[in-house]
C-alpha cells in the first residue's frame, strides 16, 4: 500500500491543508457575519469580524507555506511543534465557531428540537435529572468532572504515542484526521447552533456549578466554567466524538491502553450530560460522528495526501525529500 504521509520534515501535510481551509472559511464567515463582538480602534468601535478576517486569511497562507521549509534538520522541539501545531488550534477555533454560530443564527438555536427529543425518549430531561440524583455525593462529582477533564489529556497525548515511538507516519495520520474533523465539524457548528441544556434550561443556567462539591477536578473545572461561554457547539458532542476517535487510534498504536480509553470514553459521554453541557441527542450524535467520520476521514486523508504531493511538486519541495513510499513518475 502506498503511503502519502510526509515523514522527512519537508512538504505540505494534510493537516496544513485542513487548517488552511478552516482559516479561509472562517475568514469568509467573519466578513459575512462580522458581529461576533466589538473591538476598540482609537475612539471608534469596529465589528470584531472585520479585524479577524485578514488575520484568518494570513494564518491560512502561513499554514500552506510551512511545507516550503525544511524541518528535517531543525531542533527536535521545532519538529515536534511542526507536527502537532493543529492540536493548539482545537480550542481557539472551537471558541470561534461558537461566536460565529451566534452571529450566523442571530441568537436563535435548535435547542427546542433537542430538548423535545430528550423529553420524548426519557419522559424527563436527563441533563437535569442526572446531576440532581447524584450531585450531593462528592465522589460522583469528582468521577464525572475527572472524566470530562480526561478528554483533554486523550486529545493531546494520544497522537504523541506513535510519534515518540518513532512512527511519524501514524502520528501524522492521526493529526490529519483530527484536523479534517475540525474543518468539517467546526463549520457545521457555525451554521447549526445548539447551545446545550445549561444555556437553554433556565433553572440550569441560573444554578451554574457552585453547588458541586468534590476534589481537584471538580474545583478546577467549575472555576473554568465560570469564565467560559460554550453556548453554540453542542451537537454533535466533540467530547464524545473525539474521545472515541482517540480510542480508535490507541487501539491501533498501543492495545494495552484500549480498555482504559474505552472506559474513559463511556465516562466522558456520561459526564457531558451530568454537567448539563449536552443533550443526550448530542451524545448520540457525537458517537455516530466518530463511527462515520473516522473511516471516511481516513480515506479522505489519503486522497488529500495525493494533493499535497502534487502541490509539493508544483511549488518547490523536492520530490526526493518527501515522505517514504511516494510513487515514481508515471507510477
């Protein structure tokens, strides 16, 4: 099987293309729907989108230009950053998709539909009832908040496992699939706004998280949630989708970790409802997204690798310095 994953430090990567495409789309969205906030320029106030649009455009071209630099002889830290910089984009671009969703929708959302689905299936609101039943027990709170936090560890550390074992091709594949996921799902978030129960149900919005008692994870996350506005990117749940995605990855690279990841993925799914961040329908959507998108994006990653190879040939990265397994002319 021919591999199109660059492993020698030079050439455009699939995740460069995916990151650039998302920057370009967000640049366009920022012009079309600029009112994601107001920024001061001297004595006047300017719509935030108009100022961010050229920034996103520049970042897109920067992502595409990385392939023209030879990182094969760069210090180990720079090679590491080159491989994993898309992970640093996950949070900021997620937040931007939320801001854009509010501007695109004019403040409206599809939460009535999702609340109705949960009510029709269960006869009550799980996001309200789950924590109400167990929230008085600090141990339960700590397990749920700890599971929610484990998502971030899985997101960051999982693609590093093959990298530090010398399998740069697999680490690149995983980062590329994650980047393609960001591309498609974050655009979807911007266009299809679902706030989640903690913003939609008045009693949960008023309650906040001050009543949860637990340990370090409970305290840390309830403090963080006091500063975060996550209303607008609930469906499908990225916590659920990406946790399952990382479980699929680790099952390939280190089967010893697969049982732990499987348990954590289940707990993450439960935790998103427990802390009323998601409707149950969001959780189901996240699971379906992972099951459908991982094989689809894996195939798309290979096709995008062919495009990267073509761009490298056309714009200057020498063929002999690209990843192993690239076909010869005429192959």
